[in-house]
C-alpha cells in the first residue's frame, strides 16, 4: 500500500486531514517526515536539510493561506556530529526567520538513518481549502516549476553547491497570505503539478484545462536531456513547494500587485473531472513519498 492508498483508507477516520494542514480553531497544524535515502541526496548539507525539512511544513501552512508562527523538528541520526547538528539548526532557524516564524526546538533520537520529522503551526481565521474551486476560475501557480528536479540532477552530477542552493526553496507563506484574499482553492506542489491538480480536482469536484507554456525554472533547461525530460521535471517530478491555486479571473491583477513572487495563469477550472494539458489528458502521476 502506497501513501495515497493509506490516506484514502484513513479518510473517513481523519476528516481534518484532507487539506495541506489540519485546522484547529484559528490555528493550522501540519507535520512531515523526511529520510536520507529518499529525501536527501548525497551532497546535501545539514544546513540545507534543516532548511528544507522545516520549509516543507511551512509550505503546508502557506497553502492554507495562514500566517506561520512556529516550527519544531525531530533530528535522528546514527551519531550526533556537533558541526552537522549546529548546521541543521541554523538552516531550520533561517528558513523560519525568512517567513517571520520562530524555530522553537524539537527532539533528538538515535536512528540508523538520518531522519527528520517536522511540525509547523500557523494562524488564520479564514483558511483556504482544496475544495472550493469554481468552474470559470483561473488556475495559477507561483514561482517556477522543476527546481527540485534540477537540483537532483545536479547532485547526481556532483555540482553540490548549486544543487544545495536550488534545494533551499522559499516557503510561499507571504504570497499565500496575499493570495488567500481571493483564492477559492489552494495546494502546494510538493507532489508535482500534475498530481496536485488531480488532488484539487478530487477535492473540488472539478476539472482543469491547463495550457502551455508553463513557468519552468531556468535551471531545468541547464540539466534536461531533451524537451520530454524538461516536461517530466517541470510537470511530474514535484517537491517544488510552489502554490497552485484557483481564483476569479478579475482578482488576478490585484493579486499580482500584492505578491512578492510571479503568479502565472496556467489554465481554467472546468466542469467535470478531467484534467488536461493542451487538450490531452494529464496523467495523475507525481512524487510518491517513501520511494527512492
């Protein structure tokens, strides 16, 4: 049973787990686990691991349109190297500071594989769900796609300095707050654009007509083998942590004015449940947690 099947199995027992974060009163709460084998390629620094691990949970807060308030992490490793541990905490603190949240600690544990579990808290009185996209809404994405896929290729090629830089993505907390004023549905792209759209489709009982060109990161052009490979990294690879959202068409100029990152309109919400790219069915495929 993979992660998606497990989540489906538990859906009736855990109704609060249907969005990027659970809503508890005026707070949102989310947790993530990352492993060295599946999430931190050889050459990933502990600073980058701290930034990326905590950033993944902060991204879930962003997808709810919430203000990030605090984060904690569990750091587990075979040994506690002092320099690595300090570097991890610096990364965790720096990514929190970037979005004006506070890193407040966590726990240490022995483990045969470097493993991190993170939890982030946020605050909002009007969370953005995945379930309210309306036919006719514009479909948009922040930033660029394929950044993490490009980083993986660079790690494989030994260009670890650039790879680490790309791996330290910016959680879109500030844009998420701005977008929340108009967004009808929102998700982060941790599972890839294609899978994120299918998740939104399932939650909102709608379809999407996506059109090229898509905002593919420039780094993808430097590492992709051919146009098909570029498409794969940008659309299916995932782990980019951009915000994918729907909003009324007329709201886009105002959102672009108040957001500190580019917003690209990539399609339209449609009736039915079909997700297409340039008129062709877009497969429900993307990043699967727990797979190397």
